[in-house]
């Protein structure tokens, strides 16, 4: 499958690929002959990050409070560990067929998500999120603007995205979701007819694969009625930095970090998506293991 | 996989293991270990899935570092004693470095972090090779140097391994990770007795390899990668699920199954060495292992779930089950009565 389709340059949420490296700036004079990255900072990119030791706040009381919160998180984790896989009893893990992951009913549910747009590479799209009517849904809305930022490097622009905050355990350790019991994603949304991309990020151990993303499309209808969209995990294809990979593999559901929605359909104009809840479903009628390249690639001649 | 390539890799694994096991010079032992590491990497990353590649990378990094440490310890010993004989590893620092290097190779705590991830990323048959065949060369090196190793260090590593192998395996839902933690736990039992009676270590290893091979091959025939698949496996091979229950209890070390034999003999030897509290601690810690073995058996045999799955792969088994499973299963369940004979031949 030689689909090397370039979706959008910078469609990955790691926008600002040419942010200046801090180390490089401190060795600037030494490396002025060969620059590995350009030192141009895109207008929307964050200004130079303060180094972590410059952020140090030597307050004993704050340290004790921080330690107390982390220890209480650790205690909660241990209690959940004793209950069973995922903090629930084993019987729940074995018998469950549906699970609601994110439900948008209050501001703190909204705080579990991060929104971003091509502003970080210098574009002009706008994206906002708020609670919908009667606090029954999240409303993600804004305007897509495909005008390319004039920095000589970017060729495409115009994307907005919403991504769940990665789960963090005690002492800032990474926590992963285990969705291995399920085989489809179930969303109750009300869109405006525009196609969205659903992205699953399985935070890999090595940084070589940090741009790997499993993607599929969510086509919304746009009517006044709510839609319940079911996307089987067998349909998700592997892409890296926005480029669909030649070697396709199914997404392994035992170690998932974040879920995200991106709009980047190259059409200028307003967009709107209301999400009621995002859940998982174990569809017993769905038999497919993986939708792509089901044939044997290495048949002996 | 291409049959010729598979032949090369399997032959390399056999070659590497044989070189290490039959060597008297440290360089040959190191050579065999390196050949093993390199030969198994394509088997782990066969499917080229990003997670499989990640597992292969982790395996390579830890095993290469451990081999380098083995070479370093033999080198310091050669510097101090002037010879490279494996059985004459007398310098205490070399023994310490060798113990930690072999602990990294085997997956003893605190060098166990790679093991569950590597096993999770590899296919079930490669997991079997990693758990059994890849443990033999490092164990033989420990066996050959066992008279000069530091017993305290080994006992500490062993108790920590049994503890962590049991504790971390408790909440796993992926069968390969559960088997990885079971392996770590059994390695603890193997390591605790090596300085007192190395033959019991080898006996423990042989019986562990037998039982683990049965479990891995059973899971492979049912294509079971997670607990929920295990629940519905009884419809495909009901008698195999029933035997899996007994094999798992044997792995847990319950009498009257085979798995009880090594534990009994190890506890007896530890008591003879005036280490009864140690024996008590390690026996209590393997109760944690019993919990997750029972959980596996519960999902496979004891409960009948209300649903069957409609996955095509689970509908029917493509090829008939390997008759080797029957032989291995009967051996791993019924060898305890001939324990006196086994004692005379180890």
C-alpha cells in the first residue's frame, strides 16, 4: 500500500517542529556554523521555556503539601490495585461490554481536555470549548482558516484539535488506559456535517516512535438530532507526523495514553461539534481483526 | 516467516546456548550469550508492530549491557587471578558484578523491568523461548560459579524477585505479562538455593521449563492473549482448558502436582542450612503467585462466562492441537510420585 498521503504539514499536534532548542541557544556561538534547527520562532509558538531549575520555589510548606498530595494519590492507587484490574473488581473487568470514558457535565470534565489549533505554527484558526446547553454536552467550536503562515517553511495550515490530558499517577508517573476488553469506540455527538479525525496516541517507550498515531475518520451528519457513532478499533490506521505509514499495524489496546479529535478538512469557515459522552463498546458482532492488508505479504513464490 | 530465515535463527539459538553451556573460557561463554541475544531479536520483532520493535529494542539493550558486564567481571577476575576459567571465578568483586550481570540476563529483581514488556511485545512461541531456553545459559554460568558467589546477595535478590513477581502479577489482564511475572517469581526460587545446592536450581529450572512450556503452548493453541479471551476458550477446547487448570496449579507449586517437588526440596535444603525464616518468607511470598494462577484458572475453567465471542480466529482452531501439549501436560501434573527417582538422577 503505497499511500504516502501527506495529510497536513503540521497536522500532528506536535506543531512548531522548529522550536529552538534551549541547548542550542546556549551553545549558539559554538554552533553558528551549522544550525540543526532554525532559530525562527513561529508567532504562535510559546516563548522560550524557563528552565526547570529557574522555576524552583524553595518553599518548605509547598513541598510538604505537594508530598502529601502525592502520598494520598499513592495510597489511592494501592487501594485500587488491591481491588482488581483498573481499580474495579475482576468480575466487572471480565463481564463489562460498555464503559463510559469521558462525559461532559461540568467544568472539571472540560479541564480534562486540551484544545489547540494551528495558532501554534502561526495560523489563524480559532477554537474554543465550553459546556453546551443545560451542561449536557461539551461544545467545541471555532473557525478554520487555511491561510498559510508566511514563514517560508509551512505549506499547509488550518487545523483545530481537542485532546484528552494524559493520565498521571502519583509522583508524575505515566498512567495508561487498558481498553483490551473492547473493540469499538462509541461516541454520542452532534456535529455540523464536517469530517473529523479521531486520533489514538499510545505513548511509546522510545522517542523514535513518539509521533506514531492511530487515526480514523468520524463523519458527522449535522442535523438537529444526536448521532451515535461507533468506530471499531480495527479500522484505525497507523500514521506518523501526519503521514500514513506503508507498514500498517492494528492498534494494541492495552496501553493507550490519549484520545483526540482533529478537524482539518481544508475548508475555511466555522465548525462546531457537541460531544455528549465518549465510551467503549465490545461489539460481539464485529469480527474484523484489522481492516488493512489482510493478505499475506510474504507468500513463497 | 521465511523458513530459511527461521532455520538460521533457531540454529543460532541452539548454537549460542550450546557454546555457553559447554564452555570453560569466559570469552566463549560471552560469545554464546551474544549469539543468543542477536538470534532472538528477529523472532521477537517478527510482526514489525511498533510495540514488537520496542520489545526487541529493550531486550537488546538490557542483554547487551548484561553481556558486557559478564565480560567485565571475567576480565577483572583475569586481572586479579591470571586465568579465564569459568569455575575459578574467585575475586569477590568479580563475583558481585557477575551476579548482577546474570540477574539482568535472567530478569531477577531489581533488573526485571524489561521482562514483562518484552514478553508482551513478542508472539507467544517466542515468549516461550524467552522464558525457558534463554534462561538456561545464564543459569549454567551461575551454576558453574555457584561455590564462589555471595549467598546474601543471592538470597536478597531471590526474595525480592518472588515478592515483586507475585505482587506485580496480581492485576495483569494480559496473559503474557502474567507469565512474565510468574517467570520472575520462579527465578527467585531458583536463585535462592544456588549457593547451597546448585542441583536443585537446575531441577527447579527443568520442571519450570516443562510447566511453562505446557502453559505457553496451550495458550498458543487457543490464541489467548488476554483474560477475556481465556474466558471463552472453553468452547474451543474444553478438555485443554480443564488440563490448563491443573497445569497452572502445578506451576503454583501445589501438591500433589509436579510443581510442588522443587519447592519442597528447596525448603528442605534451606531448613538444613539453618535458614528456616527465609524458607518461610519465600513460601509465603509465592502465595501471591498462587493468586494470579488461580485467577487464570478461574477464567479458563472454573467459571463459564455468559457469552461466547464471534471473532473469526476464535470460532475454530485452524490446526489440530500439538500432541506435544498432551505429553508436557501429563508430565507437568504427574511427576511428583517419582520424586525419589528424580532425586537420584539430578
